[in-house]
C-alpha cells in the first residue's frame, strides 16, 4: 500500500456529498413509507428498536377469522387519522389522512393527505412536505389528482386526470412542464392500505395492481400479501399483518378492519409509524428538540477502519462491500471492476482508466443530450448560460473545465435539495445531486453527451463513505468521470458507481442500500 502525500485536501462542506433524496425516495406520505412520509411516536420507536420485531411481541389471534374481513365503501363512509413519524430513533414528522364521499358525485370519494418532515443535517434543518388530493371511484381507481411538493423550498406540482383508459399527468417545476401518459386504470398510493381492506383481509390472500407514484412520476406494480391476523402490546385490538412490495422495497403493516395502519415498519425497523392524536402528531414541529441529532448522516455513513487521509488524490482503491442485496446491481467496467467472492463484493477502482464510449456514439447521443425535467438542457436559460460559459470553444475538455470553473465560483455547496437544475440556479447552491444535475444540463446544452451517476464516495471529514451523485461525460471515444461537487475531471478512485440515472425512479437501487452496506478498504494508492 502506498500512502498519499501528507498535505491534505479537505472535502468541501464536511459530509455534504450525501443526497437527502436517496432516503426520501424510498417512502410516501399517502402510503406512509413510500417517499419520506412515514409515521409513529418516539416512544413506540424506542420500544421497537430496543426490543426488536420478534415473534414474542406479535401473537396469532386465537380463532383466526374464517371469512375475509371487508371494509365496505358507501355514500356515508368517512375515515380520518393522524400518524407520527420516526426515523432511526428520532421523531421527524407527521402525516394526516382523510377519506370522505365527494360532494354531489355519487360513487366517488375525496382523499386528502398531507405530510411534513423535518430533519437536521449538517446543522441545517431540512424540510419536506406534501399536500395531496385524490378523487377515486368505488373500486379505488384514480379519477384525478393534485400533488404539491416542497423540498427545502424547491417546489413541484403534479396534476392528473383519467381520460378513458389513460391517465394523463402534468408536472410543473421551476417553470418547466412535463406531460406524461400512462395506461389505466390505476390506483393512487393513498389507497394502498384501503385496497386489501376493501378486497378482503384474510391470511393467505394476495393482491397485485398498478399504482401511480407521484414521487417517481411513474407506474409501479404493487404486490401485497396478507400474512396473518395478530395481536400485540404495541397496538390496540387485532391487526392483519400485510407485506407490501413497491419499487422492490418492503413495508410490513398491521391493519385494522378499515385499512388503518395500526403499525408500520420499513428498513428493518429503522422507519416506524403508528396512529396517534392530531395534537401529538403536530406538536413536535413546534418543539426545539426536534431532530436534535444528525440522524440522517449517522444512518447513511458507511464507516471504514482504514482512514483515507487525502481521498481527493486517490488514483487506485480496492474495496470490499457486503450487507445489501442491491450490491448485486453494482456495474463493472474498465474503470471499476467488481466481482463476488464468498459473499463479498470485491471492487477495484482505477481513476486513470476510461470507459469506452460504446453508449454515446452517433446513434445514441440523443439519449445523453436529451432535455428532461431534472436536466432541462433545452431551457433557454440553460442554453444561454452554457453558451456564455464555454465562449464557443469546440474542445469538449476545455468546455468541461470552463463549466466546472463557473460552477465553483457561482454555485454554493450547501445541503439544500432540489428537483431540477433550474432550482439550483434559483437557489444559488445545492447538495451534490443538484450540482450534478446543473453540470449535466450545461454540458448537454453545448452538445457534450452527459449522464448522471449515483454511488458512494469517501468523506475525509467523516472517515467513511457517503452516498453521492456525480456525472460522466462522453469525450472522444470514452466516458470520463466528472465530479462537479469537487471540481474534478476524472474523479478520484473513491467514487464507486452504483446506478446511472437522474430521475427518482432510476435511483431506487441506491435507496435500498442506505443504512445496510458495510465496507472494508483493502488497499489504495
């Protein structure tokens, strides 16, 4: 092993590389856990984390129900409940759900929901909120909806309506508009617990149906299985234990006969929710003690025994990873070579190597030059800015250097999350994901094929790996790794790519790794 030069190059904004949305994307306020809207009281969380979710605390109900328990929807059906949200032992927010008959529209129902989350990250309070309205039919199929998101002050609004057998949606973010169409009929995420209750709760029953997910702006097939009817000291009455799979992630919930979540657990009990009063659900937001610990950073950090003193200078790294099934998705190419050895993913990363540009030749360039909601390369504002930065140079590497230099001087590095590259310009700064989105937009605007990549990078400040987003640009006949957060062309060897993509639906693999991966440094130079 060769040790680097003694003069350290510090990371900008200690711990800053972590993309908050990597955790956000695995939860959802309507179905509690599918998008950073989950639930429960701090006391309940403390009990569960201390005891663990074992059979000793969940007991089969004597005399299991012989017939399915069904929640019948009528013109008088109303339901409302509040939940508190706990993440890794800290209470972080609340969620509110209300189901009522639609006025003057027989056979249709209004579902209104809201969720508010607040976490402290790097001594900065980060907030996420959602306000949602769904209009559904008696079979819970979606007729129309409006979702409003606020992420650290960046906003996104999605509306949609059913036209025949098609769901048509419109996304508004930073002045950009994205229209999409999906085959229907579909259900909204808000009915994920109502659906098995309406269809029938009985051990052994399974359900599968398409759901529109506003967080990822995509359809996802939801699979649910009723496992048992149980009782527990952790909730009142009997609960049907239901396993729900969505986007490859699992949530276990205990539902009452009306589809209300008595208790929910995700990520092995790190995220937990349960019913509570409206007053208690809201009260924590006014408390100065809310999220006093850096729970998000602590949970996401992948610690290593070996300390890498000057990570930004590393040119070669061998790293062993284990602990998550999603590691099977880690790609292997000329820059990073990964293979399984006795249950461990062994990876070697050589920053001096380039990846042949098989995917960005003339026939496929449009894919890496496209304008998207997150990377609006076609925006007049982006095009004008990019042209002024590169000053008409035809040399891609020089254009990339100019873009990085401009970003270094004009875009602040701060733990602020965004939806699009235009949000970064409006806010004057962002976390790593925002930097990568803006860099990709500027590059595509001047004709440099660029893709956003996500993975992990070593933080010298925190002595471990954090989840991170950077980019790869096609120059000549090769992809080169570019990290706009660190202003690096040919990013250092602590960058391990896990998945490519700029949309929330594309980084679900990364989200599944948070809090589960263990790493050991083998050698470096």
